[in-house]
C-alpha cells in the first residue's frame, strides 16, 4: 500500500509537467469564454434575476400572497400586473412563483444528478450483466414519453403537492445523465493518469472521487443546466393540467386558474406565462453558452 | 468484361447486405420481448409507487360504498399480493387484454382505437410541416453561417424552443378564436357539420386543425431546426463537399444533392426517436383544444384516476413507441449502408 503523500507527490510531478491551471484559473477561463457570447450573458442575467427575485421575494413583492383587493383589476400603479380572479396581486404571485420554479428545477436536477451519477458509475464500474440491465432500463425510460410517466406516477398520489412532482421528475430524469456518466467513466478509466494513480496504489474509491469525478464535472454541470428548464416546464404543465397544489402560486397553477378569465382580463395569464417563458429562455441560453464555454459534447 | 464482374460483385454485396439486414430485423424483433417486459415493470411500479390502494384513489372526493370498493378491488385483483397482481396483469396483457375502463364502461383497446386516428392526423401534419420548414431554414442558416438569416432564425428557434406551448395555445385561443373569431375555439368539427356537404365539412375540419397544428409546428420546428443546422454545419466541413466544389459543381447541387442527404439521416432518426416526446407535447395541446385524441385521453384518465385505463393506455402507447423506434432503426439501416448491425 502506497501512502497518500507518495501518491500526492507523484501526481504533483505529473501536474508540473502538464502545467494544468488551478481551479480558480479554470473557472476564470470559463467565465471569460462565456462572457464573449452575448446570448449566454443575457441568459446568465435572466437566471440571476430569477434567483435573486425568488430569494428576496418577501422584500421585493409589493404585497403578501394572502393580500386581496378588488378582483380582476387591470394593471395599474397599485398593482403593476393587475389582480387575479381572487383579487390577489399578480406581480407578487409571479415573484413568489419564481421560488417554486427555481425549487423545482434545482430540486429535480439534484435528484437526477444523484441517481445519474450513482447508476452511471455502477454501470461503468461493474460492467457485464449489471451494466447491460441498467442501460436497458435507461433506454426504455428514455424512449417512453416523459409526460406520460409523470402523469402516471403523479396522478396516483392522493396528496397533490410540489414535493411529489419534484421527486418523481428527478427519479425519472436520470437515464441520460447515467448514460453520459457511464461512457465518460469508461473512457476515463483507460487514460494514463488513472493508470498512474492505480500504479501508485490508489484505491478504486479514491480514483473515482479524486481523479474521475472532477473530469466528469463539467459534463454534469452542462447537462444539469440544460435539464433545469425542462423540469420547470414539466412542473408548470403538470400543475396546469390540475395535478398541483391549487393553493400554491406556481406559474402553472396561476395559468390554470386564470385561463377561464382570459377573455375579460388578459393580464391574468399573460404575466405568469411570460415569466415561465423568460425563465426557460434564460436557462436555455445559459446552458448553451456553458456548453460552448466548457466545450462539452452533449446532445444538441 | 470488367463491367460484368463489377456488376457481379455488386449483386453479391447486396445479397450479403439483405441477409444481415434480415437477421438484424429479426434480432431487433426478438429484443422487443425483454424490452416490453421491462416497460410493463416500469409502468406497474409507477402506478403502485403511490402509497394506498389505487381503487380508493379512484374515488377520492366521490361518495362510494365500501362494498363497491371491495368488489372492484376483487375484480382488479388488488386484494392479492403485489407480485401476483403483476403476473396476473402481465398474463392479461399477453392475451391482448388491456383492461376495462370503469368511467367509460368499455374496453380500453376500443377507447384507444377510436382516438388514435385523430392523434395521428394531428401529429403527421404537424410533423410534416415542421420537417419541411426546419430543413429549409436550417440549411439556409448553416450555408450562410453568422449571416442575418442565420442569427434571426437561430434566435427564433431559441424562442420557439423555450416558449411554453400550452401558454401560446391559451393566448392563441383567446385572441384568434374567441376575440377575433377567425378559428373555431375547440373540438374537431362544428356541431351539425355531419349533415353538411362533404366539401363544407372538410373545410370546417381543416379550420379546426389550424391552431393546434400551428402550435405544435412552432415547437417542433424550433427543435428540428437546431438539429438540421448543426448537422449541416458538420457535413459542410467534410472532404467530399470540398471535392464536389472542386469539381466545379454548382453550389445548389453541392448543398441540396450532396450535403442534404447526409443531413437528412440524423434528422429522420431524431424524429423517429422522439415520437414519445412528440406525443407528450401533443397531449397538452389536445387537452386545451378538446381534440379527442390519445393525449387528451391520457390527461383525462389521469385526472379521473381511472386506474385500469391508465395502465392500459400506457402499455399501448409504449408499444406504439417501441414499434416506431424499431421502424426508425430498420429505416436507418436501409438508408445508410455503413451501419453496423450490432
């Protein structure tokens, strides 16, 4: 068994030879590349706005979501986005809705990363029959209509809530991540630096965590960023179809409750939909930019 | 003499080709069996993921006597242990028994069968139109990369890609149908149109098609455009294109004859593989426009928690997707001789 310090010094020697920039430098390089693309910066700006808006919702929102005034009042100085059929302030609802969308996007993506990483690494590490079975399952889940599976799982729950949707979406979203992790894992396993680490006696776990994982990281980040708008969109779709908690200010719920009043009050469905559109545009632009900046080859 | 020999080798090669293709198709057909098995497990698990029993879930918020619940539980076999339930269900599926809807009081197969043509109509038209538009715009954008056309159409694609289709559907319905009265609000046909002249009825039906298909076209064109554009950019950099240009071929022939063929390959396969995704996208649009297709049926059965129907539709849809994927694979093998059969 070779000690950790010996391994470290061997790696340090290897590092000196290739002059790999430090983590901070790499981040800076990525940022510089990202900044070059106007669209990516716009996307980042939108994402940042949504994030800040949802974090500071209680401060920014002009009214509490419980507040109610005259119902269906058109946009005015008191209610910039007007009020909905229950007299609630649309602007405040949309701001609080951003919280839900962001929670949904991040929550589902984190679950997806967890499952994707675990399953992808198990498949890549063990190979053979386990690999075959896991990849067949991922194939099948990938080909089946996602929305159908979501409807299937969500509709049978007696509680209609956000957490159910997030967990189900994350748990169904892993196949692509697992495939990518597995294939990266397989190709990285053959690289010389992994061989070097192995030859100085690093354990499998150490190789996975210290040497392979950091190299898959950029792929995972890009894939995750590109999946966030999908989760936000699916949550809005499911809640729009009536599978959400009707008391929450989720944009899908707002659209569902507002669409009967579209004729007389256009603002009720216009603003939540616009928020949904801009958020997903922001994440798509940012994800595209990130993919180009990190030079990751994933699906178009 | 040499010509004859060349011809001989060609026939020989094509014979080998068709042999391997046949074994390939047979192997893919056999592979559908374990895949279908997996699909049935996934659907079964998803339905039974929720705690509590599905029959009680069916009647949430509706008064029902415990005897009725017990009877339905017994009829559906839910009083049995979970693995017995699965095996019983699988056995019924293998006998092509896809269940019985308690809401419609009819077999699920019949209900699905009635709805498939309408969904196919919507999807084929929307898919055809978006394929044509996306290929046209995608080629134009790739050939003149970074031009105004490219920037504008890429931007439009990004917007079309990010815009929630159901929101646009609601807006279009409100302003174009209700406010301006240009298009019918929903459904397949105006009431009483059955008795009108065939020409009039067809016109009426087409008018009903315009909004749902346009909204589907919007999203799919954006999706396909990105694929066409990037595939075209890839192909245009390849050596054979340089050769074609060097030979002095006209640019139009280089692009539409040499390059486009190789671009169409990934485009058609993407379309084939995204049948499931397309079906799901159409579901919400069908629901909004009350288009009585498969997607609308999914949503309404899920909303009513019609548990046997949900299981039945899911299996039938999954089978459709599997067959569509198989057809895509075979078509791909037929079109592209380079494909390896493994």
